[in-house]
C-alpha cells in the first residue's frame, strides 16, 4: 500500500502536477528540489528537501520511509544539460539502499527504438531528433536502460507532446499504444496515469506509451 512517495523533478510542470495528484490521494510526498526551488503551494503532507539529484545523502533522506520513487525530470531545450542517466542511476542506488522497490520513470515517446509504437512520420521525427541531439538522445536512452536493468519493480512512461491543458480523463496507456505527430497528453492527465500505476500497478516491468 502506498502511503508516501518520493518525487524527483517536482518543480517542473509535470512534477508539480504529480505532487498535486499524489497529495489529492491522501499520500505524503517527499520532493527533492534544487536549492531555492519549491514544487508549488505548501501542504502539511509535503516535505521539501534541498540538494542535487546525485547527492547520496539527499537521496537517502528523500527516500526514507517511502514506498515508491518517481522520476519526472528532463532537460529543457536546447537539451545541453545532460544529467538524466547519472541522476537516475544514483536514485536507483539510493532506492535499493532504502528498500524502495517501486520505481516509475517518465522519459519521452521519441526516445529509444520503439518503431512499433510510432507512426512513420513520428518515427522519422524521433530519428531526426537523435541525429540533431545525439548526446541528449543517448542520455535519455541510457536512463531507460538503467531503469530496466535496476532489478526494481519499474515502469517506464513515455508520453508524446506534453501540454498544460485541463484534465480530459480520456487517456490511452499501454505497451501497445501508438503515437503520431498529432498525439499529445496534458500534464494533469499524465500525473493521473502515474499515480494510478502506483495505486494499482498494471504494467510492472513494462514500457508504457500514453496519449490523450
């Protein structure tokens, strides 16, 4: 049973929605944030910790007493800040130390060799991104590899274009879902997919594409 989760990337737009969705479930949230950052409004069930994503002491403190960890961080354009793989490896190591077995990691639908999940135009766009931003694409792919090889009870969530649209409540999610150039999902709906997977896991050790 989930009572407390750790969120890494809580100050981003997706992270803020995830924190809000978890608090709405009545869960406690530990959020590790950069110095001076905060994931939104204060809440008695929200504990904000400060420190880098690769600091073992900060990670251990964040994961203490949690039943699950959620990674929802990523680089912003121009995709030169490459940290996802290293940060995720550090989180996996800390989760292992803390006995936290459940891990959800959000990457992106353009990352990795998932031709069957993409329409031809979307797959072409993914290949173009990999050619134009090879270091960024490799960093995100190595993040997924680290999750799959972690030995934890993991789920990788792969959304297409993210929006700030209000919740629609109509989301497709699964290993066989296909996405195209017009596919999108609101961050509020994406956050709901993640908390649903924590509350009642359907896709253990699977890579899941989502679309609204």
